[in-house]
C-alpha cells in the first residue's frame, strides 16, 4: 500500500524531524519514550527522512525533552484530574498516547489544518481529544476551550518559530482566557537561535527562527499574570550516557558554562 504523501515546508516540515527522531529513539533497547505510534507513523509516510539528517544523538535529545514534558503533564493531571491540556503546535507528536490522560481530561491538539488532517490519517481517534485545525496565533480557536477548569499548556518545538511579537501576545491571550494552570515550553537564547540556524536539520527544511528568550523573567514583565516557576534541566548524566562522544562533550560543557545552559532550555510558569 502506498504511503501517505506529505507536502510540508519551512517550520511545518520540522515536525517530521521531531517525529523521526522520536521514532529512532523508540527503536533503542533502552528507549525512554517507547513511542510505537511515532515509529508506525514514520513507516506510513511517503517521505525521504534521510534528507533531514537526523541521527541517534538528536533522537535521544528529542526524547529526553519530550519525556521531561510528559512527566510534568502527568504530574499536573494527577493533581487536577478534571483539567484541560492545550498541546500547541502539536505536529505529529503522540503525547496524548504516551501520557494517557484520565477520562475527566479534555485534550486539545492545535496545529495548522494540513497538519491536523495528517494526524487524522495517521492516528486513531480518542475520546475527549479535540483536534483544532488552526495556526496557534489565530485568536479564534481559543473560543472552543473551556475557561473554568485548571489547564496545562505545552508547547514543544514551537516558540523559536513564532514571530518575536506574536509569542507574548499568544501567551497573554491564553492566560487571560484560562482560569489557572501552568505553561511549559522550550525556549532559546539569542545565541541559541544562531546555533539553530546552523543546525543541518533546520537548514534542510528552510525553517526560520525568530523568538529568543534570554531571561525567563522577561515574560513576567510582559504578562503580569505569569509567575516563573523553574528552568528545567533536561540533560542529566544518565541521559548523556546514551549519546555519542560529541554530544557527551557538549553536555559536559553545557553543565559548566552559563551561556551554553541558556542556549536551549525548558521553562515552566504558573498563572
């Protein structure tokens, strides 16, 4: 049977990078994610993944980031079993299957219409999972999200691709609409964006990166309802042990040089 053809460019094409990286990691014997849905999706798609230059090191790094966010989501849902989850720029990530939220949770996967259409073809439907076909920066989609329940907002691999003025506006709309909750996302410093632009995988897609966050407290000033909670370290010694020597060297430097620690990190806020 012919595979599912995809015609994605720029930042939309990067979702294939993250999907493939997580699929590669899930094939390892000591996989963190064990993401069978991602692996199966790769096999269903008619696309030359080799052009993205994704290697095992990148796959492990993507899996570490995803697992770190998954655990935080599971912890929030354990404390708030009637919560809603907003998964912004969901791409083809299978977080809902990995997290397996309880029945009382409403989950919203939000991405461009062509991405949501592809999700419908690749993954089974699930009760209380709402597929929202819209750019995350369009205000209209938020009207279908309940206002009166605790919410956790997750944006993985999204913020650097947002225009620098659109990112804060998006987060301000979210915290204004939602009653209370948490916001988690990966952010990059200005130096981090420069490194991203040099990344062979990003260059292969032609994606443009724009929004840098050097100081997590910048967002508190722009959006007074936000309270910075933590800068989450995704790389731990046991994680580095699963990577090749070049990645191990980078992580060792990353742990000891402040400027490198700001290159890319996971930020968590409450509102």
